[in-house]
């Protein structure tokens, strides 16, 4: 009897140790649906309060389009959401659907941008290459050079819609820490470049016409001082604004340069946007 009792006690201890080991292993893993950021990652990018302040100021400064309130998202170079914010008094002061659209735009600008580190062995972009989401509009139309791009890299809806809606656009937004995905091909998404023309992520803005979204995103990036893009390659034809929106779609509906974007209601003057910095 004593031997059987001892065996039962040993079995209980073994099970307990297994449970403890499993729990410790689970605790060491990233939260389900979230990604462990790469070194630098979100830690080196603006936090929620900085994004919210920059977005509010940019929304006031740019009154083109419908003059709506806005959503904004920042992602790091791995596409992980770092911050989500809105400019209005509450999360329903702006279009609810624009929260996820802003994250799509941030992801797109990050996903299809490069810095000079891309160049090696005769390939890559020696000066880097920044493409705003506005630059993609014409290229993804039927017959365009990038047709179908908009159907790639879909949004992870498990990341986009998880968590309490009351926290959307707050520091506790459950989208933060997740890899959002998504491709958006109209104005409002811009690559982020830190000192030394190093690409570090993307910012996306949504809530108004796509033209106004681009203008406001541009002002947000400028306010955050993540437009160190002097000398970076682009398709705009303006070295002072390499990834600026292009309005070159003719009466035939075709973009003269292949990267044009339609004009919108009350379109602002893109040539008056701040120039990028060294």
C-alpha cells in the first residue's frame, strides 16, 4: 500500500511540474495575434501621444477636401502596428471604417518602400525608393504595371477588429502590437524615414477624400520629423517631395507617367506641402 501511495504521489508531482513548465512557456510567448517587434521596431517610433498631437495639428492646418476629422496609424518596418489615434473628440467623430483603412495605408507605404540598404551586388535602390499610396493608384488599374497588387497581402481581420471598441484610437487600442497587413492604393499612406534616410516604417491617414488624406498624412510625417528623405528616390518628379501625389490623369483617364491619382472634391495644392529634410 505504501508503495502504491508513493507511486501516486510521484505521478501527481510529475503532472504539476508539467503544468508549471507549460504555463511558463506560454507566458514567454507573444500574446496570440501579436508579433514580437524587431530591434528598434516600435520602440524607436513616435508613441500614441505624439501621433495624436501631430494628427490634430495636421487636420487643423489642412482644410481641403471635406474638412473631416481623421484616423492615423503608424507601423514599424515589420508592419507591426505601433500607434493608432484619431483627431476628433471621440472615436465616432470620424468615419469608423477609416480606422482600419489608415492601418492599411501605413502597411502599404511601409511594405513597398526601400532605403539605400537595399542596394548590393549591382541590384537594389542606391538612393532608396519611396512610394506613397497615392502613387499606386494608376499602376493598379486594369492594364497597369501593378494590376492585382491591391489584392495581395490582405488585412488580418483578427488583428483589425479584436478588443473593445471603446479602446479604438486610444493608447490601449488592441490593434497595437499586431501585424495588420492590407494594401491600399489611394492617397494617405507614406513611408517614414529617420535620420540618415533610413526607412523605419509607415504612417497612414484616413477619414476624408483620398487627396486630403495624403495632404494630412504629409503634414503628420513632417511634424513627427520622419521625413528625412532628401535624395531618396521617388516618382513624383519633385526631389523636394519625392513621394508626393501626382495629378497627371488626362481626359482619356490615363496617367501620363503611370503613377497619377485623380483629383478630389476641393483638392489642395500639393506643391505647397512642406519639403522633405536631410
